[in-house]
């Protein structure tokens, strides 16, 4: 009778366990994504094959496998496993764990300490781990969503391997969900059809745990049809989450229309509209690096020398997106978008580049004049290389001189606009060349 009650309690407990926890991989072969770490001959795969694990810091966004890897390592390496959160733990708890680990270590046991959100530990808390990690009393697995180069002190970082985990791709998410539908003890009892994958994946945002939570919520919210089948479509996903999904296909027309509206809003100096399109792309799960790259291009194509800070800011935003990751990197993107949209505009350097390319493509061989050639040897000097070259600094910084290829006349490609810094550039160039033409 006790066994029957235990079975009933286990069944209830299982049904009350969230799908994301039930679906946690039992081996690295079930892990979604992260092929750079677990493919054949990849570093983690090699460690799993030997059973010898170093201390590791896993860096990546939420829901991509950091906790799962820690659990799998504990099993594969036959460790005594302790898991804590840096949000809830302090130096006192760390010292207690180390003291227990020393006893088991002396008895030939291996100890693994997994610290979630390790970046939230201050320096003294991190320092408390150093000796235990260095002597092998503990193998440390840390998980962080922040760049460990900035958030984990150098001494501890030098004792760990750092592996970056990536957002799950659309295909990774499909594979994960299909595996769960085929293997989960509860979901296999149901007849489920996912009719709108795009919405499910958009809501997931590259996060496996979120994908499973969205799936589970929609299933609980659903009602089987007359054939006892559960149809998961866009309307059901949105209704169950009380959240409307932006219609946005990253490979379809809507993608290109949205990015076009985004660029044109910045070009038109409307930061408010640009933010709307930025928010739509982010909400729909667009790759933030794609957006950041467009900002870098825009800074040169549409602002150019009218505001030379634009390119610096755009490249800084791109770097910030790489370092920070979503969702916080959305703040960096918003800063870049509002600056670029508000900056003075000029496409003069872009047009000059296009015209110069066309000139070169339509010209025969363009030979460098003798006076512009380098003359590193005596023979080259005798041949006239560099002869009659006028060094501008000997003439106060500028001197009239022909810099165009042999047989071609000077042409005007770059025409600065009367906008921002380019107005000053235009005035300077007009002054220099017009003045000397008059001479």
C-alpha cells in the first residue's frame, strides 16, 4: 500500500514539475545548440569523454544551457554536487561548503560547486574560493550573463576556462521542442500540433527555457478540438500570454520593410519613429548584432563627415551589443539610434566613393605619376621616382599639386554638404583649391 501511495505522490509531483525542468537534458547529446562546445573534438565533448573537468565559467544569455551543463558535468565526473546562487549566498556559506569539501576531498571524493549568477559575488566572496579551486578541493562551475572579464576578478578567472554560450537558433529551438514533444512523459499522452512555429520562436527570443515555458502555458490554456487534438497557433500563443507578437519574418518581406522603415526614419531625423521600428525588431527577436551593423553602415553612408562622432558611437554600440547581450543591449541600441537619427546628415562621402569606383572601373590602367612614387633606392631616384614632389608641410600644410593618375584630369568626387562639420570642411576645401586656382 505504501508503494502505491508513493507512486501516486511521484506522479503528482511530476505533473507539478515545470516542463522546462522535466525536459532538462540527461546527456550532452540532448543539449540544444552550442555545437562549438559539444560537437566532435570540441572542448566540452572532450572533457565529457575523459571525465576530467577543469573549473569553468559559462558565459551566456539566460536559457541556453549553463545550469544544464553544470548538472551534466556533476554526473559525468562523479562529483559531490553543491549548487548555490550568488544572490542568496555569502562568504560564510562558501566557507562552510569548502570545509565540508575538504573532508570529502581527503576521503578521495571530488567536489563540484556550481554558482549561479557568479558575477554578483563581490571581490571578497570570489577571493574566498581561490585556494580551494587552486588546490583541487573544489571544481568550480560559474554561470554568468555578464562578461566575466569585467565581473569576475582576474585571480579567479585565471584558474578557470571560460566558455561562451550562444542564443539558440531557430532550428535549435525547433529541435528542442520536437524532442520534448516526443519524449516528455506528460506531453506524449497528448495529440499536439504546432501550427505557428514563427510565433513560438519569436516569443522564445533564443532562450530554450522560455520556449518550453511558452509551450507549456499555451498547452494549459488550450482546449482540444472535436478530434481531441490541441492546435497551437498564433492566436492561442498570444491569448495565453496576453502578448501580441509582432508580425515579422526575418527572411521575408516584412523583415526588409521594417529595416527599410528603420533606416529611413533615422535618415529623416525622426528618432521617435526610429525607436518604434527598433522596438518592433527587438520584440520580434531580430539579431541585435544585425541592427548594430546597420547602425555602423548608416553612420558613414548617411551622416559621414557631417558628424564624425557618429561612426565612433555606432562602433561603440556594436561593441557594447557584443559585450552585453540582450535584453540590456537594447539600451545601447536605443542610445545609438537616437544619436544617429538626431545628427546632421550628409551622404557626400558615400556618393564620392560610388563615383570614384565607377571612375576606376571605366578607366584603363591608372598609373601613378613619377613625382608620387616611392623612391627607397638610388636607382629609383635616378629614374625620377619622387622627383618634383612637393612636401605640403614645407609649404605651410598645403601646396597645389597634381595627385591624379597619369593622363587623367582632376575630377571632383567629394562635394561636402552645408551640414554640420561638413560645412567647415567644404569651406576649407573651397578656400584652398579656389585660392590656388586663382594663382
